[in-house]
C-alpha cells in the first residue's frame, strides 16, 4: 500500500491530548500535533518558533538557586527581580541595574535614611537603618554593594525561598503602583517600595488597627497599661506573652463602660461642666466650655450628638433661651479617645509584662490605664512569631487580602494598611 504525505498547512489546533489519538473524524485532528515543542501555534495557522532568551548577567552566586519575579509599573518602567540569599538584584532595559555614577562620599554630618547610597574607601554602601555618624562598613547601618551593581538586602534566607515539598517559590506577592506586598509563612509581611531607579526599600509592612485574634473572654485574665500615649508598659494578671510577640499588635478595651456617663441632649449642669467626661458613639469626650452663669442659671447640652474623632466641637449653638433657666444651651466637647486602643509590642520583659508603643491615630482609653482599670477585654495580634504569618496575598474588591491557613483577613476598602 503506497504511503501518502498530505499537506499540513495549519497547526492552530495546537498540541492534542492522547485521548484523541486516531479520532480522524474530529475536524481539528488534522490541524494538531502530538507534541509541539519550542513552537507556538498561532490562531492564523502557522506554528511560530518560540522566542529565545538572552544572557544578561551571572547571578550573585551561581552555586545557589535563585528566583525571578517581575515588577511592572507601566510599559516603560518594568523590572525583573533576582531573589537570592538575603538579597534582591534588579534587571531592566535588557541589562542588570547598575549605579549610573559613584554615590556621594559618606559624611558624618548627614542624617541618612533607609535606601540612601554612599561611597567610602572605594566601596559603595546601601543604608539599612536611619542614623547619623555611623561609619561604613558598620553592618548595623550599612550594606556593602558589589562594585556598581545595585542590590538591596532582604531577610529571606536561601533555604526559605524554595518549598521543600514541591520546589516552588515560597514568596507570594501582589503589586499596587510602586509597591509590592510580600508574604512568607515564616516572616512578617514586607513591603517593597520603589522611590527611584536606584532607590528601593524593603521594610516590614505597618498595619493599623489589627488584624486581631478573637477577643479574650476569660474574665480572670486581665491586662492594664501604664499610660495612654507614647511608650507604655502592659501588665497581665497571668502569663500571656513570649518573646515571639515582639513586633505584633495588641488590642485593649475598657471592661466597665459605666464609669463614664453617656451624653444625652438636654442634660443640665448646675455647676460649670468643664472637665466633665461623657461617652458618645463609643468615644470619650471632655467638656471644654468656659464661663460662669448668672444667679439661678445653668448649662445644658445641645441637640447635636458628638461624633467627632479629633479636636473640639459644640453640641449646640451656645445661646440661651429667653424665659428659661438656661445660661448656655450647647457645650463644647473635646475628643479624648475612641473607647478602644491599639499598641505595638516593642519589648519583652516577662510572660506577664511587655513594653509597647501606642499605635494608630488615637490614645488608649482611660479605662485601661492603671491597675485599677485592668480589663479582660483584650486581644492578641493575628500575626507574630508565635501565631505565624500569612502565606498568600492578593487584592479583592479594593481590599488587601491576607491568607493564613484557612483564615482570610481583609483590609478596609481602599486603605490597605487599615485592618
């Protein structure tokens, strides 16, 4: 039987599954291939040779495995990132990112910020901690570069970049504008930011107001703060902390809200109400009204409920009414706190005591300050060396979304650091 070699003018069926072997009745059968290696089937018919790669540069250490990711701000500003043992190098415009000129010489009088570049004794350095008058090569403040190659340090060890089970890249990241959020189950969430061609920083992401674990319900385990702002000491009635909590957030809320009376419209004061506290909309306010009433007159709150979260505002127009005993209707109220507080743990003293910095835009409530105000309404942060860290990150409906195990954490819409 003679052999035939029918013409094959199109390959747009691509690579076919073995399950369709011999299925000549399928119209696309004659337009496909069992194996299509190093070719790309085009919808117009031909199989086009795939694009090749170009050798650009040796990686920092060819004995180690490295990973590549991309940073694409727009079509004119895009980069390939080389992730290696505690470093990132950058590639753009078909080449490795290099310093275009020698950085300014180090100066003892300059206040350096993270990401600044200097040169000293023929070596270029990258600033890793803000400071003044710390001489390179002090490794607490400076990271030495290799020649003119631009790179920045990272906390990620080479062993942590590859999953031991399936050999995949363990960092997960998502980009927004000039920033990338990066997660790894063994590291805090980091934020890679680009401020210029050779001005990149990698710092721990700072979140406001969480996220937190479920609030404590054991009334025998209480916590109180030494103050309401700045650096404070937190003291617990039993051991709830370890050194692994340093860097995590902590939540406090007064146990007894009856200590401050609620604000209500029309409340009369027979004496000057200045420095009187009232609670409204979950927040605490202090009266800032001044003045002395005439004989037989009183003050009375107005009809506008205080809801402001900073400064001083009036709850009425401040005018009295003819024929009444009211000297002033409408008082001025200054915001004190929003009824709950957030701190970042900065130091570990013992399992019952840590130091912390009041975080967010609000001071701690008065109802959690001092041993007499110890509260059982507290919560640990969801992320720490103790609790673990997210392994996946993405954006969902304008919210930064972090995934840890089976838990999902969503930021405020359009406000990624706010949980």
